[in-house]
C-alpha cells in the first residue's frame, strides 16, 4: 500500500524544517544588511511563534533588537538563547554583543567579567576588553555592535551589495 517508511517521512520533515529556518535567517540577515531592522525584527518575532525554543531565532532577534536600540529586551533574549545554543560562532558573536549591551545598560561589572572571557577574532577579548575598560558610550557602543553583528567598519553602510557578499 504505502512504500515510504515513517522514518523517511520524519527525516524529510526534519530536513524541510532546517531549510525553513535557514531561509528565515537568510531573509532576516539580508534585511539587516539593507538597514531594515524593523522588518528583520518582524521576521524573527514571527519565526519565534513557530519555533519558540530555537536559540538561533532567539539570538537572531536579540541581534536585531540591539541594532534597534532595544537594549534591555536584547539582553533578555541573549541570556535566554545562549545557554540553549550549540553554535559556537553564534555564541561568541552574541557574547561580544552582550558585553556592549551590558555597558549600554549600565551593567559595567557584568560587561567587564564577560569581556575577560571572550574568544575569536571580531569577538576577542583583546579587541573588546579595552573598549569596555574605557567605558565607551553612546554611538561608539552602537558602532561596535554593528561591527560585530554586521561586520561593518567605519566606511561601510548597512546596504546590501552583491559584490561585497558573494
């Protein structure tokens, strides 16, 4: 009667779900690079209705909220998503952002403590800890968050360029 096993159907469903989550991140990242942070926020909020326990969605939303200046809510989402995530690159990126979110929110001791434990290149303690120790403020913090999340330096703008991202 039926020639497709339940295991195969479950596997296909898992693959489809992974592809859907990948497309969600791809769409949100493109919107962020275009500077449309509100649309990216909506993409992640809608995704969290479908995937409420996926750390990638939580951390993606936290990143967008950081770019929108919604620092306290971003901190909440990072703190919820980090312990659930197994993606080390994503965790390193969001830990670095969290340092600046803490600093922006007046939680300097938390920022210092977290900055002293950072790995990686854009997210490394050698780059971030001096900035935290200097107690940078305002737009300087926002610039560092954009640099970490979007990979933008002082000359870049949040506009998507095919040549730049191929």
